[in-house]
């Protein structure tokens, strides 16, 4: 098995490019069926989802739009805790069929904080497509409508996901060797 070093840590192969591609096709096919005639708006959450979003969107054959946002989190007051704001969300979501594209749902904290802000704009529907999901890490339950792989609670890199800024350009997904 070919292990690789990213920064100071050792990673081993976990999901091959072919396996990922097959899954992305399956998700795209399902979305093509579910959203025919609905002109959905994909919202890809940067940075981690950029490769998944690009590969997925290429396989979307129905009329659709995509935009990219970045989430910035800062500490609010004691009662509000962590506050998350979206940078770059300049499309009106009212009455739109929205599909969030995430790289990975880990604890679920990010989407738990962010989804109510989207619901606030009264989209016609709001669903989530996430390539990876770590059920064992759940703090806030998030229903992932289009889920690629359920994975163990291990740190992964590649296919857009980084470790300290590196590894996003690896075409496969690797997991930390512990
Ligand atoms: P959550 O708020 O669900 O805990 O975390 C979401 C974000 O944490 C993801 O979008 C991703 O950027 C980052 N993250 C969570 N788990 C991993 C992982 O195993 N590897 C990498 N590279 N990032 C992760």
C-alpha cells in the first residue's frame, strides 16, 4: 500500500479516483432525475468542496445554476456562541430549489449554524449533497440528502480536502495513519 506524507503526517489510500467518480456520477444522476424542470441553484461551500462541486456540476445535464460561497466563523456573545456568515452569497434564494454542496459533514456544527440563515430566505426547497459523512463525529444531526460515502471518524485529505493547506490536489482520498 502506497502511503504518502502530507506535511508531517502519514496518510494511506482510502478511496480511489475511480470509486469517487462512480459515486459522483450516481449522485448527479439522482439529482438530474429529482430536479428535472426545477432549475436548481447549487451553492458550493469553499474551499473544500471545489473539486467535488466541479466534478458533480459537469455531470448535471438539466438546466441549473451554481454559485460559490465561503463561510467565515467568528466568536459571538456567550449566548450566540460561534457565528457563521456567508461571503459571496449574492443570489436571492426566495422560491429557488437550493442544493448545498459540501465536502464533508463531520460534527455538523457548520451546517447547523448556517442552514437557518438560508431557510430565512424562504427557498422552495433546500437539500444537501455531501461527498463524505462521518456519522460517529455527529454533534448536531444533519440530514444529508445526497450522501457519497459514510466514513469512520478519521481525518482524510485529498480531492479538495486539505491538511494545513496541503493535499487538496491529490486526486484520491487518503486517511491518516494512526
Ligand atoms: P463540521 O462543522 O461538520 O464539523 O465540519 C465541516 C468542515 O470541517 C468540513 O467542511 C471540512 O472543511 C472540515 N473537516 C471535517 N472533517 C475533515 C477531515 O477529515 N479532513 C479535512 N481535510 N477536513 C475536514
